[in-house]
């Protein structure tokens, strides 16, 4: 019998413009990371070879998006690009009303100020740094209601973004629906490793929220990536298009906050989209205070045009298969080297399990931060800490939160790097893994009060 024929996918684009990369020596990298206080956020991009810090605002725009930039209508009020974006959000996500913002956290700010009263509780499927901070700044308290499997890097649950309905019910029973302005549902849950929520689960969350008259606000930042996993894994969805699945997800929620810098393939931009007129009206009133007029919200007209076009590209199957496929390619290479990573491999990056990688380090020696610095030293790959530093301090106890997930995120910008770059990254991680016994911890010597991970500084701990 003949072997079944293999059918690979390839990137559904060809490259039209290139940006040279600079390689550095080990000595140069040692100086650069010391200068950066062992924090990859503080490195100069010039000193980075392959930049896997984030997929946020780092994607390559298409020729259509660049052409759209030339159609920017930079009128202060009523730009035609706003109306194009509004139509795209209605068509692709199905939400009724649009408030543009400069990026995702601008939308979180307006929403939190509008809906949260001091003492309110916001249940969600795992925290995100900026989202939780805006909830807290508005006087609210975030409560994690994601399934336990999401906190276990080795659990192979196919939908680790699912909500534990018993946990959600318990919060409702304890605080009362009137103190829950909304349930916050993220798709492709970032801090869990880019893990999807299933539609079956979201339907149940909707039913429970309907019983109690509670809104659901969707963090739609990576909804198309979540939809790809639903198509791949959830019974009954294999033949549905990504666009259809995205519409079904959004249809189960009352509005969204969006960082367009991810799925929507732009370098800057975001929005808030809402079905309820009253909430929309309140947010539209606030946008002019904090972002800009309600028909640009901090974005240039050309940027809104690029978002409108990018949203359409984000739900194209060939695009999303190659995007998530490249993440899988890197993840599988690392698994072949025996490197401990979060499984199943997620949507937007491969997350190294730093606790298993560096078992010799206590969590207060910041193993993920130390590992990210070590990876940079090996060959100039920049990754991001997603562990004890990112989780911050518990406001009640003042202690480090010591989250169960202590991760280093190798995040893939969309349409930017090739498989050969992925090979180089995997080999570098494998090299660091082979030498893991020599990696030392870090002590924090400068700690900002909010979102400390962005600007904190460290020194080697002896
Ligand atoms: C990231 F280290 N994400 O993943 P804005 N929701 C979600 C996001 O992923 C997100 C925002 C809201 C970033 C950038 C970033 O702790 C950090 O457009 C699911 O960045 O304001 C952003 O959207 C906020 C990196 C943000 C971080 C916060 O790399």
C-alpha cells in the first residue's frame, strides 16, 4: 500500500517588503539586558534579533490595509473611515453601536467607569492585567471563575477558557446579581496560554446570566483565533466558517472591548462595541473626555480604515489556519526537544512552563522573568514574563500573588516571521533548557505601583 500523501499548508501571502534584522554578540546582549534591569520590556528593540515579546501591534499589514491608509479621511468629525469601521463591526461581530478608542485599554477604561460602582464584583474567565486594573480603579473586584484546568499547564482540556458554572453561580449567590454589572468573557484567554472557550460553555453562561439579568461583556481581542479552535475541536462546528462562528460568539454577548492590535492586524487601534443604547450613550459621552471625538476616539482616520479592512482579513480561514498553525509548529518543535510548555498549544504564542523548567527557583525569585532574560542572552530572542511579576501584589495582603501559572510567553506577531525563524527560536530555547541547572533567580530592585511588569528592574540574586 502506498503511503498517504502529505498535504502541508503554507502562508497565504508572499513578502513584498522586508525589514533587516540585526544580530548581536553575547557580550552586547549581556550589556543590553543588564542595562534593561533584566526586564525584556526595557530592552531597545534595536538590540533584539527575533522579537516575540507580543503579538500586539506588531503584525504585518496587508497591501489592502496599506492601500486603505491612503484613503484616510482626517476630518475632525464624521470621517468616512469611522462609518466604514462601524459597518465592519456590525457585519463581522454583529454589535450595534461603536465607540472607537486608541487601543484596548481605552475601551476598558470607558466601560469600567460607566458600569462599575464601588463594591461591585466582576466575574471573568481569568484576569488580564489591564482589564483587572481598570475594574479595580473603578472600585470593582475581579473574581476568577475559569475552570480549574486552566490553571494547570499540563491539563489537556480542549477548552481551558471555559467558565466553571458552579463558581459563577456561587459568586452570584454570594454577592447578588445587582452587584455584578457584567461577566467578563475573554476569547482565546491570554493569561491561560491563549486557550479557547467553547460555544457550548458560552451558551450555558448566557443562560445563567439571563436567569439573573446579568450582562456579558466580551474581550474580543483574539476572537477569530478562538473561533479557529472551535472549528477544529468542537462537535458540530467543523463545517462552519470562521465568520459564522465569530458571529455566534458575539451574538451571545452584549458588547465587547477590543484591542484591534491583535486579531485585526493593525499597529494601533481599538474600540468598544455595545448593543444597549443607554450604556453606549454613557460611553460615548466619556470618550470625548478621555480619548477624542466619538467618530475617531484617538485613532487617525487612516488607522480606522486599516482596522476595518483587517477585521475582514481576520476571519479568513487561510489566514487564521496559518497564523495558529505557525504557533503550533513552534510548540511542537519545543515539545520534541522535551521543553515543558503549556498544553494544548495556544492561539497566539507558545508559553514555557517556568516552574517545571527551573524547579530550583522559588517563585519569589521570579523564574519566568529569569528565564526570559536567559533566552535573550542565548541568541537575542525577546519573550515576555507572565507569572509572579505580571500578577502583581494582592491589594489586601500586599504580598506577591504567586499565581499557579509561571510562564514565559513566546508570542508570534502575525505574518511577520518565517518557519526558519521558528527553528532558530526552538533551538535557542532547547539550548537554554539543556543548561537550565545554571540559571539563577532575580530580585526586584525597582517596583512601580501599577502594572509593575512593564517597568520593574531586577538584579541577579546570589
Ligand atoms: C499583549 F504585557 N495585550 O498580549 P491594549 N485584552 C487582552 C489583551 O491581550 C490586551 C488588552 C486587553 C497585550 C499588550 C499588553 O500586561 C500587558 O490594546 C486580552 O494593549 O491596550 C493586550 O489592549 C489591552 C502587554 C497589555 C502586556 C498588557 O501583549
